[in-house]
C-alpha cells in the first residue's frame, strides 16, 4: 500500500473510562532523535502511523493504572487526527489512547494539550476511535525533521515487495579456490516467509574482498551490499547474530570452517552496528 497523507478536521471523543489495553510509556525525545533502526522497528510493528494533536488529557487514578512505574502517570489521551501518514486501515477524525508519562521535577504531570505527536499504533478491535501504541517508544514529538526522516522508511515498508524479515542463518559454506588466497563463501539466511536470501563473499588474490546479497532464487556473484539506512540494510544489520552459529557452518575441515566464520565476521563489520536509542528490536 502506498504511503499517503490524509487531512482531517478536528472532532474530540467524549470523556471515557480507561479502556483495556497495555499501557505504553511515552518515549522522551532522545538527544539526537530516533535512529533509522528505531523508526523501521516502529513502522514495521504498527498498522497505523498517525500525526495527531492532543486535545485533552486525563490522569487515571492509581487504582485504575495497574503496573504503573513509580514516577509516572497514566494518561488517557484524546486527540485530533491531523493526518494518517501511513496505514493498513482507515482512521477517524479523532482518537484516544493510553500512555504512561514521566512526572516532571516537581512531581507534576506534564501538560500535553495542543502538542503534535507521531503515533505508531494498532486499532483496538471492537472499540471505535481507540488505538493502542505498539511499544513504549511509539509516541514521538512531531517535527518536520522527524517527518523527513520517517518518509523514506515508510516508502520501503509499504512498498509492493519489501525485503523479508531475517529470522536466522540456515547454512554457510566456504570453498577455497585453486589459487592461494582465493575463496567463495555463501551464507544462506532464513526468512519469515521462506523466501530465499543469501550472502556471497568473494576473495581474489591482490583484490579487495567483495560481498553482496541476493534477494531471490538466483545467487548473483555481482550482487552488492545493501546501502546503509535502507530497509534491506536494517533487515540484515538488526537481525543477524554477531557470530556465525557453529551448527550452520557446513564444512567439516577446520580451514574452510574458519574461513566461513571469518567471512561472516567481515560482513557483520561491513554492515555496521544496528544503533537504537528508543526501541529494543522487533
């Protein structure tokens, strides 16, 4: 489904008691903002990405906020939908949700009225106008910079053929060549939809190590690495284990086993870290 913006006029929901959903703690603005991995994680988890303006907040009494952490208040938020940034279902002109907010230095509940937020949320079945934030980091303060950072993420998440989620490593095999220093390592990945994904690492005497990813049945020796901060990069950098599992290494001889492990480590280093500031992963 294409990413789209839908303007909406403002209506507010009537006052309501707390509804049955898991409370979500407000994610304070990180010093440098969310990373690509943060936004990709939230976007993948949510059915709706909404820009909303808070119209009313109601603090729940402690007895109606089970599991509330010390120093937090659980708020029932009523908001106006400014825009549906992206979504797999429709959203109304107004919405409501629960969020846990840290108290300020004076022990007071922060005032959120008229603040604009980006919400990563799911519809609450059977409760029209209510949404459930998908994680403690799923409410972010809206800024034009955040919008600009988020748009390319959503374009890839909502593309017709997004890359599959990587769930592990199926097999890895290193084959030394006829020349000293020549080898080829293939690493086959497991995916959530069982679609084939493989990594190839080529070593040639006197040349730089080459590697790439094939996203399909055909293993392409000319495949390239994924560009940083793209969904393909995220799928690999944020899902692959730090070391090659021993049981995935098909070689029995120690030399090709060490080569496969070394080439896998080379790929992990080339991908770089999956930096997160506000999320814990999918």
